[in-house]
């Protein structure tokens, strides 16, 4: 069976890496993007050198152009919804736009799928920010990082059963979308899965100071720019390479009957965590 996948936010970092994964599988790939983020044209140009003429591009906005979105969903059997406003700092400056893109845009995707006779499988890219600051857990401090005082959390990480506690407009807008995706599976019988992703890094990532920090540190170091560390640098992040993430997307599609309606925390796991100090001094 030949699959057709629609990737919203498809010209972004995770989008083009996902496109590479599915193009290599011989799938029909459509990238829907409003091209508002810097370097998206560069990403598409690089993708076209690998797979010239093998994918479609739709210049559209999931939060504004419902007609185009509905038309595309009618002709695809998988939707990978990556279109988003991705920075906490930006959400603080313009919370209305953040809500429009993340919450309203996702609602438009869900409604288009619900009304479509085809009802494609939906993978939603959520965030670990839905758990908030996790202040209910005590921390210990060593020379380069913070650790949970509860050893079992250091060994297994935070569970999907953790209480949701949205922080920042970004956390609220993504959390709202996260819950809508989960509930549309429950109430309307849609086939969906939610991935609460942590820090993703890898090829095609044009990081900036407030988003994509691993890429930003590398870019700054190579270009001789100053790096600003906020706090003491002992903050720990759960990192995952984008190739592993896109492999997970493909595995979820292959097993959609098993994962539908579920939520998963996605990261490199406790043994791939990295503090800012660890990264700089590596």
C-alpha cells in the first residue's frame, strides 16, 4: 500500500527530517508550511538536492487557511502535525499569536480530520512543557548538574501519569492542543497519538538563543558569537537526535492500532540527559 503523508510545518527542522525519512520509504510527501520561520527556504532547497521533484509544497497556514487544510487532509492517510510557535519567550511577548498557531491551528487540523471521510492517522508533536516546573520534586546539586532527590526518577524519568501543570502561554497553548488531540480520539474515534517531546537536535536545525539551544551553541561557537548562560548552567535537558524521532514517527504509523489514543513522553532517556555545563565542558 502506498502511503501519502501530510506534514504541517514541513519546511521546519523536524519537518524536513521527517520528509527525508518518508521519502526514503517511497511515500508521497506533502509539506504544508507558511514559511514564516527563518531558513525554511534553505531547508527546502537542501531537501530538493536529495529528492528533486519528489515532494509537494503547499504554502498555507493551519491557523488561517482552513479550506486548503481540509483539501489536503482529504488526500492523505497520515498527518504529522508539527506546525507550531515553538519558543516560550515569543509566547510571552505575543500570547495571542501563540494561542492562534498552537491551539487554534491544531483545532483546525482535528476538525478537518473529523469531517474527512478518509480520517487519516494523526501524530501530534506536543512538549514536555505540559508538566510545568515539577516543583513538587526535590533536587540535589552536584558540580555540573541538578538531580532528583528521588533516585527512581533519575533512573526512569517522569511518567506520562504525571499531573499536568501548564506553565507560560506556550505551555498552555501546546497543552490545550495536546488535550484536544487526546480527547478527539476518545470522543470522536479519531486515530491519534500525542508525543510530548523534549530537546530535539540534529541536521537542518538553525537554532537561535531561545529555541534549539544545542544547535545555537554550535553555531555561536563556529561563528565566534557570544553565548549567554541563564542561571548557573546546571539545568538538565533530555536530548534526542532527530533521526531517532523520525524513526519513532514511522514506527507509530506502522503500529497505529496499538498507539492510537495514547500519549508518550519522548526523549533520549535518563542516560542521555545533558546539562548546559556538561555540554560546554565536554
